[in-house]
């Protein structure tokens, strides 16, 4: 999970909401089932976008996930360094 939106860039107003991106890998059984997992889900309050790994890779392929990739990797690096 990584923080996004205006708070990520320290340009938020005091009343700005929180935006998060979550990327997860569904199990192989789920991916190969007749009822595969949703590729994207959105929640509100806080604003959370959840991508299954396939959707994230599609954004990488299309060149639209560079900002998201830096968000996820920076969060992963913080977790790794603080563990």
C-alpha cells in the first residue's frame, strides 16, 4: 500500500482526503478458476484503488504506471529498510 494524491507530494490542503494504491497478487488457483479475481477495485473514504498484479502489469506495459510503480516501490523499500 502506498500513499498517493496530493498528500504524496506534500501539496495537500488541511482538508484533503487520503488516496492509497494497493497492488496484490491473486493466488494461482484464483487466477486459473472459472471466476477469476477482479482486476481493479475502488473504495472510498479513504480513497483506495486496489489492483491485482495483472492490472498493474497492464499499466506498466501501456506506460501508464510509472508514477504508480514509484509509489509502490518506494513503499516496499521503506518496509524492507524498516523491517
